[in-house]
C-alpha cells in the first residue's frame, strides 16, 4: 500500500482507534490519524486532505450518518469506509445514502476491524460509485390550504387506532394510527378524500407530528392501564429530505417519557423518495435512534425487493391485495407464502394487512405470518374503544376465527362500522 495515502479513523472508542491505526500502519498506510469526535474530524478534513476515512455510526453528539451528510458537502471528499457493529442492513442503507450524495464508498465492515478487513480495504481502495436520482410525486388538490391548516390547528384531524393481533397468541401486540377528519360540514371523512390535498399543500409534516402526538397520548394512556404495545405512524418518504426530522421525532418522543422502540414509522412503498440519498440517511438515523421501521404495502410499489433489502426495516407489512382471498387463490396464495418466508428469513416482523375472512386468517397462521390487521379483527377505533378492546378476552391461538369474534362483543356498541372503510 503506498505510504502517500492518508487515512482518518473516526471512532468514539479510544482502544478501537489505536487498534485500527496499528492494523493500517502494519498494512503499509503511511499516515493514519484518529479522532473520537465527528466535529473534530470535520475540522481536520478542512485543515488537510485525507484519501480515506473510516467512520463508525454509533457516536455521541453527531452520529456517523450526520457526519457522512456533512462530508458530502466538502469540495474534495475522501473515500469512505463504514465500520460499525450495527446490522448489515443498516450499514448498507447508510452506504447507499452516501453514494446517492456523491461520495465514493469503499465498503462496509463489521466491528471490530481485523487484518482480513484491512486487506480488503487495501485491494479495493480505489473503488467507488456516484449516483443520484430525484423523483417528484404529483397530486391534485381538493381542499384549500387554509381549510386544511385550520383543521389541523383545531385538531379536527385525529388518529384512530387499528389493532394488530398476534397469530400465535391471539393477543393485541400493536396498533396503527390512521387519520380521520371530523369535518364540521361533511362529518367523518376518510383519508382518501383529503390526503392528496395534504400532500399537495405540503402539510405532510404537520400531519405527521399531529399523528405522532396522538400516538404518544394513546401510548401513555395504555401504559397507565398496564398495556405496552407498539404504535405505528405513517411517515411520507418525502419528509426524509429534512435531515433534522429524526432528531425532532426523537425529541418529541423523549419529552413524553416514551422509549423510541414503542414507536414504529411506516414508509409507504408506493411513494417514491424525492432524494434517494436523503431517504437512506433518514431511514438509517431513525433506526439508530431506536425507532421501528416498517415497509408498508409490500408488493405494490416500485423496486419492492430492492427497497426491502436496502433499507433497515424491522417490519414488513404485506399489502391487502396479496392477502384478501389468498386462501382460495393458488397464485395469490403462492405469492403470499413467498412474501412471508422472505420476511422471516430477513428477520422481520411480518404483518398481513386487510384481513377480512376467517379462512384467510387461518391460512396466514399456517404459513407462519406473525400478525395481522384488518376489518375481520377490527376497524380503526377511537382511543376509549381501543382501550376496552385491550381489556377483552382473546380467542385461543389456533381456534377457527369467526367474524363475530372480531371485534369482541364488548365493543359492538362502541363504534359504527358502517362509517368505516376497510383499513389496511
């Protein structure tokens, strides 16, 4: 290895820095500097040129993802190598983010770095890839911006919670926060009638924080009743263009005294990210902070398989179009089996959406799906009704379900099913 190559090692563990420095010097690298702080690393990069930077992801103050984002703004950025104890999916996602931002990424390596990894670095030191594509969704507005802003400010838009039931235990293990609009003029409006307007008027961020606030309040209420379940909140991928969004979401959760692991953000797969680099950065930082991350509507969007393996998801939610009628449709059933097996092999929680028949529910149990949600189990409920559902008895894990059993009889008078659409 030429001694002219200058290397900077960024890791908040002093022993790791010294160990990596020794390995690199033994491999023939001429100049190897180390630092424990990302901001100090940026200052060093401003003062002198480096050819290669080895960066960890878990660091205080400024994490590795933020450091890489700042690195991409430099006129002459060095080649990047990611060295971390994070999951391979998370490191791959960060690597993709860096490439989309124009950085040359040498590769990703597990901690602790050893001599064989250093040898790999020596052989591929000059490789890299630069790419970037932008997409822009188009929607036609129906409601005026001022009307929607007023509805958000007055909290006419509220979350209802659709339960997710474990197919092994029969217990409720999660809930998805689904927005409803209690419009003074038109009554209860479903999302299809106003979400396009929300997006077109760029009010997705305000709606996200409103839904998260409702989810946090529900969590605290259920905790007081002795129940701890995960609440999922839909996050439009375009919002990940804001690099500070994960910090704001963490701060909001922490102020409420909740753990980030109790919140899962669902990324709608049918939406194309405005900036792939920002998408991978945002998704990676959400996972670094401990939030769950779900691929929503799996099978219906663009590049489904690639998105699944390149983003550090913790859950895979299979779209209702693959679930509804799968027990009686050979082709649909085969696709559903393959999707469930893929999710489990990747170590993901596999959730079936839009379950409407007992036959389909039993089929999901037989093929090893983890949990399910849909109208057969329950429509989306207001907070009090959902709280009552948590206190109701559940059917035995493998008893043949019937429509009358979901929701339990104790809730039949708590909501009007005729006003709901089939949620998924």
